[in-house]
C-alpha cells in the first residue's frame, strides 16, 4: 500500500515536471516572439489652423501605444480630454461641441505595420505603411499613413502624420467659425516604444 | 464747450478700453487652475481605478477635480503611477525626495480611463503634503 502511494507521488512529481517544462517552454517562446513594445507617453498633435486666424492646435502627450513584433500589430489609444489647447475656450468647445468627449471619451487605432521586420530595424530611418482603422466619435475610418521607423537600443520610434476631414467623423463645424478652422486636420504622431529587454 | 468735449472723449475712450478687455476676457478665459479648484471626489487610487475599470461611461469623473491617495509604484519623469492603476502627470516635476513605495496624496484633474494600458489617467497633479483625512 505504501509502495503504491510512493509510486503515485513519483507520478505526480513527473507529471508536475512535465507541466512545468511545458509552461517554461511556452513562456520562453513568449519572450522571444511575443515581446511587446510600449509607449505610455506617446505624443499626438493636431492642427486645423487657417492663415490669419488664431491657431487651432492641440497636443496630447499621454497617448498609449502597444506594438507586438510577432505579428506587427499596433494598438493605440488617446483620451480626448487629454488634448490641451493654448486657448482654454477652444479646448472647451472641442470637448463639448465637436468631439463630445463625454459620449466618446477616446480615439482608438488598431493596425499593422506592413512589411516590417524587427530584426532588420536599426538606427537607419526606414519608411513603412501603417495600415489600420481609426475610431473617433464612434466612427471608424480606414487609414494608411506612411510612417518613419527607427530602432535605437530597445526603443522603437514610430513617427508619421495623417490628414483627416472632420466630416469623415461626423464632426460638424458651425458656419460662424467655418473660416477659422481648416477643412483638413493634420494629425502628427510621435511614438517612442520601449521593449521589455534590450536587443 | 471744449472742456465738455474732452470729458466725453475720455469717457468714450475708457468705455472702449473696457469693452476690448471684456471681449478679450470672454474669448481668452484664463486656463483652469486645478490646484485652486474645489475637490469633487476623494478616494484611494485602488478605489478609483477599480470603479473606472468597471464603468461603461467615464462622465462621473472625467474632467473633474479628484483627491487621490496611494503608494507610488513607478516614477517616470514628471509622472507618478499610484498602486499600478492610476497614472498622474504632475503640473511640475515629481518631488525629488519621493521614491517608489512612498505613500502620497495628490490633487489632479481626471482625464479618463485608458483601457489599453488599464490605467486611470490624471493630469495637472499637485502633491498635497501631510494629508491625513483619508
């Protein structure tokens, strides 16, 4: 009887080792292929200024970005209330009238950094297409901005810009300020994503 | 007669200047001073991040002035993370004497909940030293 228990014990230990081995194997695979790059302080600046009028410009320096080199997927999120304007009245109008930040508190992007290979990335700046969908005010739009990518140590820098139209996101500009706000909004982004470990 | 005209010109001038000042005040209001505003919510960092992560709408806290306490889990530049769930961008730099593990209370504007990194974001944060009314 005692022997049987011992045998069971051995079986458990062996089984345990097997499971642990599998787990460790999976985890190490994870670190090789699934190392994430993250930026918690990504910068997004948008500008819709018209010449001769007061600049319509805002900056958000707390945009989050996640990049997974295993499938080149990139996800980003910006809180609309995080955009800061020089003119606080403009900021209020942006949140209350144009974006309706209480209803749509965030902008999201999900996409793929096309043809990118992390192993080939270095200090040399190369251009890629970041293809994906941008969601603002609950409206999704497919975008394909060209981005400049550079890797210095374990920092992956992704910079680019896109031109958006307010009407694409059902943002109505009242007639009275129509001349003061550009028809096209230029959105620039600058992400410095940090990898978990140095390469 | 000349004296009266001068007086009127002076009054008109003052009225004009006042109107311009008023218009300027209306078009360019002073930015919010979060540190001077009344606190609307007081709670621990865990309570805030716990509640906001469950909320479908963030209107309750977004753009409101909050007083939050908790242990510092990370310091990065002018940012402090409290209890791994609340990230505060300080109005000025982080007090150089502060270290990870210290318990602090801050007053800040709640920007919203970032579901990508699962963190509540605060900005214009100021340190409230020796706050005991927890």
